[in-house]
């Protein structure tokens, strides 16, 4: 069994303005199913200072979008490449992509399990 066999979860944390590009790229590689969550976080992107009502404040948790895509029939590497290319701006804060093995899956409506559930 190769590294890409089985069910994988590809999870990406990206800039919100790149979501449309990533959705389009995922559809092109055959992975249109995804879950999107609005999240906040910090990494290498620098903190920003601002003022509100005369008070200075620091924003070190930046708004991001978390994308989760479960794949079984296409290589996870193709999904990772599609996300990376679509989300890339070259600036700090572009995000990260993680690939995790999925131990099991069950489709609620039909009761299908494993690869059939995906």
C-alpha cells in the first residue's frame, strides 16, 4: 500500500481572501467536498498595531479560514499542491497545510463506512 492509499484529511489554514481561489483549485483536481471554518490564529505573520477611541491596541490573532477536505480516491499530494498554489501570495501569513490519516468514516444517512462513506 502506498503512502497515498487510504483515507486522508487535508487541513489548511489560509487567508480568507484566498478561499475562492482554493475552492476553484480543489474542484479542478476533483476534490469539491470541503468544510470551511472561520478561525483566528498567529504564526509568523507580524502583529499589527491600531488605535480605537484614542487607545492603542495590538492585533496578534489574525482572521484565517480553516479548510478540511477528506480524500480517498485522489492522492492527498494533489490536494496539497492545489491548495498551496491557490493560497500562495509570498507574504508572511499565507498559512499551512496538514495531512492526517483518517482511521474510519461513517456516512450518517446511509451507514456506509470506510472509503464508501467518503
